[in-house]
């Protein structure tokens, strides 16, 4: 069983519909977010939790906000995906699942609109709703290292149903995937949600929220130099005692570049050690945002400030 790292509760989310006590699930090191749509206009009952995601976002249309309900820890397996026997793991792999209340079905949208039933049609969601989703994804990137990227194909429903848009991942693609995808991308699942949500705009808003910039080199002039892109935080698990990986070396080189390499005797390496921790602590002490928790352990905020 994996060890949970980082905050497990999305700030401001209600626990009025908490299901983890009844369905404890499996602890996971999350690096994927799966987006669903509920195809309904209110918070679902989820069969008392038996088919619930980690979180549900309910639109408050008057206030132009999403009200978040959390049902499981961020890094506890939830139950909104089909997981067939003798296939690939889905719910219990590495996934935080989010249901967006509303519809991706144009027929449902037309019916509700004709009946005067207020709702969000997610392929044409208002800007404020996309920004609210982006705020959650920015938090997942900063606190859990979830990459702000995903599949290129987000076909519209009903084409997306049963892989009609050829968007579904293979077992191998799914097991190697890191980032954000839709229910329609997950193997063993025939569902087509969330359809043609404006994924590019959501990702842009999330990056804007974190001041990360875009992945593509911007067009610049000599008078306006480009802002460096901050690499995604890989996760706290890469900076534990005895850990050896590329991210430790990347961190060490950036510490030296920023003038915080005094504790290295021969320079940074791929193996995390006390010199790395002391150098990180020195950097944390130099920033007012980090002084209160200057323990030398890099988290998402330390990483972002170091590489900014």
C-alpha cells in the first residue's frame, strides 16, 4: 500500500457527504485526475457512496461559483470508474476522480433548456466555471504534482461514447499516463463524459493561476524577454532519505544556481542527502512565504519559488 503525501482535503470542500468511513479504499500516490460529468443537475446520492468519486463540484449559478463536496481523501481510491476483473486497474491505480454536476449531452442540454431548468452544459461552460475547475487542478499540481496536461482528443458526446472518437487509452497507455483526462479516456469504461469540455482553456487558466506560463515557447522581442516555465513538481516521494533520481539532481543544480549550495562538498548529485536538505532549508529561510515551515523538505511551493 502506498503512503499518502501532501494535503488530503481540498480547501473549502464540504464533508457533508463523506463516504470514506464506509468505503475505506486503497491509499495511492496520485498523479492523475479524471474528470466526469454527472448528467444531472444536483449532487448525486452515489448509492450511499458505492459509486462516488473523490470530489463533486456543484454549480452555484447565482453566485457563479462551484461548491465542492469531498467524499474521499485525495489519495484514497474512489469508486466512479468501471474496473473489470482480469483487466487493468482503474479506481485503485493512481487516480483522483472529480464529478462536475451538469451534462455533456447536447440532447439533455436542449431538453433542460427548453424546460427552463438551470444547469451547466460543460462543452459550453461559462468562463467562471472553467476557472473554478482550473483552480482545483492548479491546487492538485502544486500540492500533488499532477501534470497540467492531458490527451489531445476530447471528442464531443455522443461521439465520445464507447470510444467512438478513438480517444480511449490502451491498457499500456493508461498505466503510463500522468496528468488530467476524462472518463471517456479510461480503458474498460464505455462512458463518453465529459465530452468536448474546453480542456485547453482550463489548463491555461490553471497555469495562469500558478504563473507557470505555457509549455510552448512564446513569441518575444528583445525588449520583452520570455518568462521561464516552472517545471512541474514531481512529488514529495522523490525527496526522502536515500532517494536517488533525476529530480534530486535537478533540485540541487537549481539551488546552486540560486546561490544556495554552500552545504555541498562536491556539488549536487542524484541521491538525496543531508546537504540537500540543509541547502533547501537555507532557501526556505530566505523566503517569507516559507520561513514558518523551513524544514528543508521541498514541497510544491518551495519548488515553484525556487524555479521561478
